[in-house]
C-alpha cells in the first residue's frame, strides 16, 4: 500500500515518542514484521535525536522536517534540520564519535542507522544543516 506523510515538528525530545508511534501506525497496513517496525523506529529515533542534540544543540524552538514515503518495495525516510551541520560526515559515522564528548554519549548512531537500512545518504554543510535520506526494503 502506498502512503506518504510530510510533517514539520519542533525539536522537542518528547516528539520522538510521537513520531515512533506514528511510524508504527503508518506501517501496519503493509504487514511488516515486529523486527522491521522496530528497526525503522530505531533509525528515525537516532536521526531525530541527532537533529535535536547535535544539530540544534538541544534548543527546542527549532524545526525538523520529516518525510516518509511507503510503496510496495520500501520505506523512504528524509529527516532534515537547519542546525549547525556536520564538518566531516565520514568522521561523524565512526562508531563512538560524538560532538558531545563531555557528555555520556555513545556516538551519533550512524552505525546503527546504516546497519538497519538498505541505503543511507547524509548531506550536511556547516551552519546550514543536515539532510538524512534512508531507504529500507520490505
């Protein structure tokens, strides 16, 4: 079943739970496995958390765009912020790299997102933001 949702939401951590629940409801018509749903929820949680914590440095008055498209072959997810951006995307993808090394963090989660997705593209420019595109096949 084809479906598409485009939304813009504030960079508040409480919105992560809202989006996770919305994803589950959106995917259920395609009869996915629980594992598939949990992996998609994890991908989106990691990406939105990055936008909030690293892109916007926990400012909760900024906006994040989320575009999700479901078709017969895959789910496509775009998460876009206008935050501080990433200087070195390849470095950011390293397992334990974090822009918040003074906090107890275990990296930006790109390793997890890549592991759970079939395709992941990160486009980012310092002081302009980050666009994450992910595809996961059924």
